[in-house]
C-alpha cells in the first residue's frame, strides 16, 4: 500500500501483530487496521516509542533510549524496476544516479 500514514502499532500478548493506519488524504476518523505476522517500523525510534507504541509496550524502548544521543540514520533498500515508478502510481520516491567507481558508502557521502 502506498500513501498511508501509520498511526499506531497493535500489540497482542506482548508482540506487535499489526498497525493502525489511514490514507494520507483521509481524516483521522477514517483509520483502518491491518494485521501481519511481522511488523517492521521504518521510522525514527523516538517516534516509534513516543507515538506509535501503546503504553506499557513502549516503556522498555523508552528506557533503552534514555541515555542515547540522537543521530542520523542511513538505511537504503535499492530496488530496480523495469518502468518508471510514477507509472505504478507512486509519487514518493528518490532517484540517485551514482558513479560506477563508487564502491564504498563514504564515496557517496563525499560526493
């Protein structure tokens, strides 16, 4: 699904089992719920702990974060498609054109 905002993580028996979400163009009242065997939060850890996880499920994560210093994160998943993403209905994507000689992440940062 594209163009969705996750508004919360559903916890059952101490495990994440789903998410609450809504379409980016819909009001909060139109929230829906989806379930899965595995939930991956692709969001900043403070956002997950403070906004997405319910109390008391967030307490362990908040305790671990207490003495941590905020930092940037850099995680990319590269997917190659045979046609432009806009043809698939996606309007949110990033295109990076790199040099074939780049073999290390530091070279991308320098560029």
